[in-house]
C-alpha cells in the first residue's frame, strides 16, 4: 500500500494543514475521538504527540498536556491501540512525534512494526541526530514504510539543510524561529526572509512550517511561503476550554480556514 | 588516547554523543569545534591559572586526616575543595566556562543548579566579569537550599524557579535548555556537571581535572608517591568525581570509587542510585545510564541532597562503571547525615550533604593499614545547616528517650 503521507504530497502541494495534539489529553481515551473530529473538519494530516516526561524542545502548553496525559496513564501500547481504533475510521495520514528515548526503550524495530500495523505513516524524532538515523535506522524505516521528517531552523547551515532534505522521506519541518514550541507572536521580517531563503533552495521535500503558528493570519503566512503549516500548542489550548470536544475541535479549525 | 576519555565522535565507549534537537545544533556544533582550541590558547590558560590561584585560592590543600585515619585503619587524605572560594569544586568549571563564553562573544549566561553551589559559582563569575546571569533552580531546591538562593541574589543573579516535573535538578536543566533554545545567539549555557551533550562532559571534566593534577604532586610531597590506592568521590552528575579521577584513569593500581545517593534505600522507590536502578537511555542530550520506566519516561529521583538528586550520571562515569574501571557504592540519607556529624566531630570540618555520601562508604570498605585513600571533599556544609540542625535535634531527642 502506498504510504498515505506520500499520497498526500503527491495530490496536494499547497495549504496543507497539519494539526498536532498530545495523545491521552485532555482525557486518556480522547485520542481516537480527536483524530476523528480533525478528519471530519478537513485537516490534511495529523501529528500525534507521544507524551514524554522531559520534552526538551517544548514550551509550557505541550509540557502541561504531556504531563496530564502521563498522569492519565498514557503508554506506548495504549497509544498504538488508540491509533488502530482511529485508523479504522479515518484515511488521512497520521504521524507520531516523540523523543528518541521513548523509541529506544520500546525498541526501534518493534516501534516501527507497531507503526506499520496500527497505521502510522511517519515519525518526527527531534532529538535523533541525522547521522545516527542514516547509519542505524534508515533501512529499517524503509522496510516498514514509515517516513521520516527532520527539522531545520533559521540557524541551520545550507549543508545541513541539504542533508535534512536528502534524509527526510516525509517532509521537512521548518521550525519558524529559534524557540521552543508554543509562542504566539506575529511573523517577523527576519522570519519572512528565512522562509524565502529556504523556498529558493529548490529542495526535493515538501516543507511545512511550524512553531508559533497559532491563528488564521500566521497560518496563511506560513502557507504562502511553503506547502503548509503545523499548528500545535494553540490547538491544545483550545482543547482545554469548556465546550464539548467536538465543538472545540471544529470551532478551532473553522477559525483557521 | 586513553580508552576512558572521549573519542573523536564524542563518545565514551557506547555512552555520550549529542542527542539534541536541531534548535541547539549550531551552538553545540560551534562549541564542539572550538572548545579545545580556545581553552588551550596561552592567553586563556594564563588567565585561567591566575584566577584559580588568586581568586579561587588554589591549590586546595591535600590534608591528612589523622583521626579519621585512625578510625578506619588506613591513611585517609582529604582533597579540600570545600576551601575554594564559594565553598565547592563547582567554581573550577565556572571560571573556565566564563572565560570561554567571553571568547565566544556571549553576553548572557544561564545555568541550572541543584544544591545551589553551581548557581552560586556561576553568579560569582558573572559578577566578576560583569555579565548578566540567570539561574534555573527547582522550586523544591529553592526551599531546601535557601542560603544559596540568597547568595545568588546578593551576587546579582536572577533565580528562576523550575516548576515542571519533580521541580528539582533535572527540571532546572530542562528549563535552562529551553532558555538556550529561545536565546541561541547571545547566550552561553554553563552546565554545572559532566552531563549534557558532547562536548560538555569532556569540557567540564577538563576544567575540573585540576583537582587530580594537584593531588598527584601533593601526595608525592606527603607520601613519596603520586598514586593512592583509592580515590573516593560522590556522584550526582559527576563533576567533582571526574576531576578527582581524571589524571588517574590510566593508573590501574588506583581504585576508583563512585558513591551515589541511595536516598531512603535503593529499593525504597525513593532513591537516586542511578547506576543500580538505571539503564541505558538518553537524558539531557547524552546517552548514559538513567532511571526510567519501560516506556522511557524519566523517573523522578529522590535524595535528601539536592546536588545528588539527579536521575542520570555523566556518560564518562557510565563508561567507567560498565567497563569495570570504577566501582560503585551508595549511601542513604541517614548514612550521609551520620557521616556529616562524624567529620565534624573527628576533624572539625562540616561537609556538604553531597560530599558526606562519599565519607559514608568508608565504613563499608575494607582497608589495609598502609592503604592510601583520598576522599574528594567536594564542598562545605554551610548551605545545609537547616537540615543538619533538624538532624541534631532529632538525635538529641532520641538520646533523651534512651535514658
Ligand atoms: C558540594 C557538592 N558536591 C557534589 C555535588 C554533585 O555534583 P557533581 O557530581 O557534579 O560533583 C554538588 C552539586 O551541587 C555539590 O554542591
């Protein structure tokens, strides 16, 4: 079967909306329900955060959602069960974003196998170095048809951007500025210049811009400069409101596009 | 090249490396490519050595502890890092790193701290150089190490509470890393121990290696040999231990003893005995031994001593332990407290709670009469007086009920 992430990027090359949320938050069994509502609301791609005790690159919002998910009893086995349940109902690509230690302890091959079996199309592991992926894991990822995404930032050198482009099999994650997740400011001139610099590089991989994308305006700016945008913390904050889960999900996406 | 030192790719055997998100890459890469060149420049070494001598007060004495020796039946020497300016070994590293930060053109310093000793040592060198200083400290540690919080503030540093996770050293480190991600250009992160991504463990060990460099000639003066039979040090992240071992790692006759904090007991569920309870994984950008669940979630450690309350150890120590070069002991809260009192009463020295863990294992080891043992007295105990007073009161209460 063709990888759903590959199909998505074959079919669509602009205004791709990727929404991130933390599995097991607000309630343990909300994972599959949120995936269903996001799919109903028409998002293109879902990035499921695997809650971690020490999420080094994440701001307060994702730290909080992660620790709530862990308190709720989230585990990797539970997550794969939930993904399987969701996968029976939705056909959009699903990717997981987690930290290297989680996969290392679970066993990388076992993790990839469970990805394939439950219907996960790709992974983002921000603290896995490119060199180690290439040396130890690239073949395994290919074997299990799981796509990999690497991050670049405004400080990433041209050589490394080319390396990330060559090694990424899903898309390139353009971190919008030097920061942890969760900021909510407007796009600055220097960010705009960075977006244009990368766009002019003629990379083979599709580019999605994330970190700090929090409303319609920042979403549109990101889309105008790449293939699409990733929204995380702002969506998680919306999930923490008072309404029904369905209204919170659909209300938030409705305000973005 | 020693098999116990870092290799070209940043590993100690299978431990070490730099498992960091891309946001940290340019700073770490720059540091990695420049640290050796910068710290071995003549001008750097001149300044570093002058500050160690005139500002820190080095060399720190190697003191023959007569009454302690009598009690344990060996020749016990104490390496008096407690006599350094600011009261611990931590300043050896912060002097080195502030000189490095200046050469890297950084205008703002961040640090994490557990016991507050590293925070104080960082605040001190920042005051000395007129550089802005922000110290992250777990909320729980802020409460249990109040004197050091006051000292940092006196020195002009801003102490920011780490409110996430267990609110101790691990979380203060997370917060410092997040700050660095947000401020990559003007900021240098002064890590306080031999932990974190390569090149930090090696860099910090080099700055602390002055401890064993002095031990060699000092022991020669005392005993006519540079080589002790044992070197004993407590291990939180492991910087005082790394400095005390550094110039002895390739001397097989010198036995290396690392002491971890057992908290309320190794099997009590409230412990920080990382090498016993831990397994290989990634913490703060380094592959090392750490306390974690099956799912790779980092376990919150416990020790009465804020400086040892850390769920990992430096990658070099993981390698020394796994390869059998170092032997690990542990000491409980109670044993450490008893050792504090013993050192006070036998030698007139009040050690830090962290340091006391090292002394607590003397009782568990078997010595021959002529064995030379060096205990690294990593810091002084002024910061822990509140804890000690409570212990004393409890002790005298127990004595009264005994009568
Ligand atoms: C006096 C003293 N000894 C030891 C330690 C533990 O750190 P390390 O293992 O890096 O020497 C600390 C940490 O705060 C300390 O203050």
